[in-house]
């Protein structure tokens, strides 16, 4: 049983079938929360830029699972793990048994604690979209318009790729980043300055060393220095957090992620974890 049908979970399933083509030794079931077939997340910025179609980034087509004898369940959330009974509970009320369980649940986009980004129910406010999934790309492209202002929260690699792609589509993009230069994890201030200057040549503006203090839908962002960034759309690319809730609720050891040994086993020898 594999929980998660991203790059890691899909590659594991493919490798199992490569070693056991007829499924004589291992029966594989995959539960994937997204409704898409597995895709290459690294290429999502190309979808934003328009240089690749959504179909072009898929790792498997719609026939892959059936052709390989894999029970693939898309749009299926796993809500709980019963380690004693060796079952997983699904959101539709059913459950599945396992002999070996692999958690490939990845990460989720982190939403900064900026006032207004989330509504009273904890849901994303209108005009706020994270940049993490193929569905996010579809939402961003549906909302972005040529000539309309877009704010990108986060000046890391993914944020800059999203900004470049949207600028190429004609949006008026401003990147808001809390550090004094972009991509600080990879670049020193000098190199970050060179990159920002290059991107500014594509029409991208930067507010560096600034935090977004408040978001008002339809208006934009108020920054911590009192300045204003107009935005019909706010794209959030401020980092990720590991999806550990399912594992933690099952009593597995967590330390910012799921703790594994050199064989990728958790503290339960029948449960493994891979990926982010």
C-alpha cells in the first residue's frame, strides 16, 4: 500500500513493477489525494510560463495503472492508519489492508501568517493561490490576466520561476521577499542582486527585506513599512511543510518530517516513508 501518488510514490510503484512485472509477488495499491495522474512537480513553472502543457508534465498516462496491474485510487484521502490491524481508513468510509505501508505524502505549501490570506474558516481568501500542485497552476492561469497586477510572496527559486512565467504572460508582477536578496539559500547578496536586476529587465518589481502585513482581496498587500503592493492575484511560494499529520496520529516518530532509518523504515517495521 502506497499513500501518495507524487513523484516518489509513482516511482516506487513503477520500480516494483519493473522487478515484478506480472505482480506475482507484490500487489500494489496507491491512494493519491489529487485527481491528476502523477506529474513532474519540478516542471510546473514551465506550465505557468506556457512552455509546457499540463499533459506534458505527467509521468503516467491514464492507462498506466491498469496496464501494470496496479490498483490506483485518485482523489482518495487516507484519514487514519491502524497499525495493529494493518489497515488504512479512507475518506469515503472504506478501509484497505496492507502487509507493508509506504508513506509518500510529500509536503504542503506553507501559508505565511499574513492577515487576510486566510478567511474566517481557515480557507484561502479569494485571489490567493499557492504554487505547489498542478491544480494550483490551473487556478493561477485562470486568475492571471495580461496587464493585471500580481504579487508573488517568496523570492526563492519557485517564486521567481512563477514570477518570470507570469511576467512573460503580460502580468505586472511584484515579488515580496522578507530577506534583503533573492534566493538567499543558494546565492550570496551580490549574486542575488545580479539575478534581481536581470529579472527586473523582464518587468518584475521587487520589494526586498519586507513582510506582507495584510491582504485585502481586490486591493492587494500592505507591507510592514506601510507601503502598498496592488494585486488582483497573490501567488504564495513561501516554502513547504512536510505532511506528517497522518503519521503522527498513527504514533510514528516525527521530527519535522517522518523519522526513518537507513532502510527508510519508521519505528514500525511494516511502515516506510519516502520522498519529501
